[in-house]
C-alpha cells in the first residue's frame, strides 16, 4: 500500500514540475527581451535538465505502481538516458 501511495505522489509531483516549467518556458520564450539575457538562457538550460529529471521520476512512479511491467529492457533504457 505504501508503494502505491508513494508512486502516485512521485508521479503527481513530477507532472506538476513539468507543467510549471512549461509555463516558465512559455513566458521566457515569448518575451524577446528575456530571451536575449544570458541569465534566462541558463534558466532555460537548467529547466530542460529538470524536465528530463522529472520525466525519469514519472517513469519511476510508474515502476512503483506496476512493478511487473518494469523489465530489464526498460531498466536499461532509463539507465542510458541518465548518461
């Protein structure tokens, strides 16, 4: 029961991070003045890394919810995406 609750929380948290970064990206990329500033370029770069990390957390949450589905092939795919 704990793993189901934990998996759902991981998925909800990761999806909310992806949604919030989508809003941040839209605001930064829609304003030409912000796009030209180097600080906001770093924000976008770090945000892309965070979105990749959050998508991997989503995969982890799904693995917690459906442990029988998680196989060696999916393990290898997620491990290679971290490198």
